């Protein structure tokens, strides 16, 4: 099983590309392509065909996937991008922690 530093619901910082410097929340992680869809980042225009419900068709703005290497999780305490580590807690489960503040990272 692949382990990623980004999970659904994490707040992330975009560190490369046209949206460099923006922050957003992860809506979905695409495991096979190493990509994630981030709210408000990498917006593209999608053309919708006319249907019986929408007779004219239209152009919709949607978030496109962005590669995981261009994202960094945000430390919940400092609000700055950080690296993520994993360590076992007392129950023996892996817990993610921020390498900057050494505190546990929880998805809100």
C-alpha cells in the first residue's frame, strides 16, 4: 500500500506552478496518478454539452488535479508549510506529526 504525506481534508500549500503560494483544502487524492484535487487551485474551464435538462450547454470552472510533489501540508499550529513524519503512539498505531513543531497533525 502506498503511503502519502497528503490526505483528504488536509490543508496544503502549493509550492510550484501557476498557483504557487496559495493554500487550500484537499478534496480528493488520486492514488494511481500521484495527484490531488485542491479546493480553489488549478482551475480549468470545462465545456458541458447540451442535455435535456440544460438545453444550451455551458462552460464550468472546475479544479483540476495537481501533482503531490507540488503540495506541502500546513502545520496546524504555525500555519506554515511543513514536512510530515510518522511515529507509533502508545496503542501501536501510526500517527502523523509536523516536523517543524513536533505536534500531531489531525485532519479537521
